[in-house]
C-alpha cells in the first residue's frame, strides 16, 4: 500500500473552470470587435488579443486530459471508456449547434453555399480537412487529433509516449514555418500548447507548486504584457512566437490557480463558475448569435441611431445569455444522456470503470 505522505496531492479544478469561462469571454469580446469592425487603435480593437483565450483552451485541454486520465495510461481496458467520454463531451452538442447553423444558413436571405464534402468534414471533425461551415470548429479538429494521439498512451505507454514525443518535436519545429492551421492540423502551431498543459499536469500530479500566488501573478502579468505588445503592433497573433508566449503565460496561470485552490487560498465567484460551466456552449454559439443580432439590428432600422459601442455591449450580453441557457438546458443534459447510454451498453464488469 503506498505511503499517504508520498501520494500525489489532490487536484482541484473549480478555479481553472472559472478561468476557462474568462477565456471564453475573451474570445467572445474579440469576435464581437471583428464582427463590427471596431478599431480603437491603429492596429485594431481593444480586445484584438482576445483570441489568446484559445491558447488558454489548448493548454487547459492538455492539462485536463492527462490529469483526468493519467490512471488509464497503459491500460487498454480503459480505452473504451476514454473514447466514450471524449465523444460525449465533444460531438453531441456540437452536432446540435451545427444543425442550428445549417438552419440559420438555409433561411438567410443570402445563404452561403458549402459542398457536401465541407459539411461532411464539419460533421466528423476530421483533422486535415478545412472547415468553413463553422467558424470555431478548427479548434475541435485539433482536440480530436490530440485525443487520438493520447489514446495511444492508454493502449501502450511506450508506443503512445514515442508518438507524443515525435509529435511534440515536430510541433516545435513547425513553429519556425508558416502552416495553415485549418489544412495541416498535425503541424498547427497551437498543438505545442497541449504539451505545455501536459507538463503542468505532470508537475501538479507529482508535487506542489512553490509560491503559487507569485506564479499566478506572474502568469497574469505576462499574459497582459503580451497582449499589450500585440495591441502595440509588435507581435503578430499568427506567429509561432505568440503561441509560445501566450502558452507559457497560460501554463503559469494554471499552475498558480491549481495550487492556490489546493491550499484553500482562492475563492471562485459564482458568476465565473457559471461562465466556466457554459464555456463550451459560449464558444460554439457566440458567432451565430452575433449574426442573428446584427441582422435584427439592420432590419429594425436602428442603423445609424445606435452607437457601435452600445451594439457591441448588447451583442456580447445576448451571446453570453444564450450560451449559458443553451449550456444548462441542452449541453449538459445531452452529455449526461450520452454518458448514461454508453454506461448502459457497457458489459456489467466494465460499468464501474
């Protein structure tokens, strides 16, 4: 029996759930500015760096997958449960959103035309196939790729570890070249951030983080400093350097948050918890909400009478409200239903796996 004194410290996830909600909010603020073409600076808008919420998502994904499934590594019997949980987390709600996107596009006065192959790529989220049907689906393609490679670690630590190492080295090397993230998911710059997250997970599973408040503060300050550098026009959002910088800052934020919560020195305000729980719905639906609100704005005859700043706030507020409602009424019930169905189909001996 292992000595309790040397057992890995228990991880807490409420704080990073709240951080995920803030990251989703940053992406919403960023896309709202782009939608309305707001420019407060010569280089762009105030939240032009809000895309970095995606960087945090990628780091967090690497952290969570290794944290939640570290006990499954090298245990092929756990592969089925892993696949089922990853499938239920990503696909069912995404498919409902995609269906809604199809309906909205069909009833639009000027519907966009997409080929059958484009729709098929969107439905399956296969890496390496560009998706133009849904604006944020490319990140899910990278997630599916990461889940697939990580699954090899569950089948065999040795084989999976070798494949992850090769992929990691290739991803770092790819930072020095220009790669279309939609067309080449395997070498997408963002993949490096999965490894940042897994590194943070290994650290938290094996030991404590010294001076967590300082680590958290450094991460937040670095994140803000990088964003200011981008606003000033000295950092390209598309550069591999941006992935390294935002990824490193996100890693520090994760490490600090986890350890602070583990020590009981941080409390999560309820609104941030709500945003965190709804982050997936917020991320998938906000662009469609923007389209609907903007079209209603034009139809209403309010063009020229409502300041862009007011419209911006209204669009963001409605997107958040719709995302939270859809999360509570649709997303989480659908996930629960999917996992219940999967559990019912597993052999009795695996039900508790």
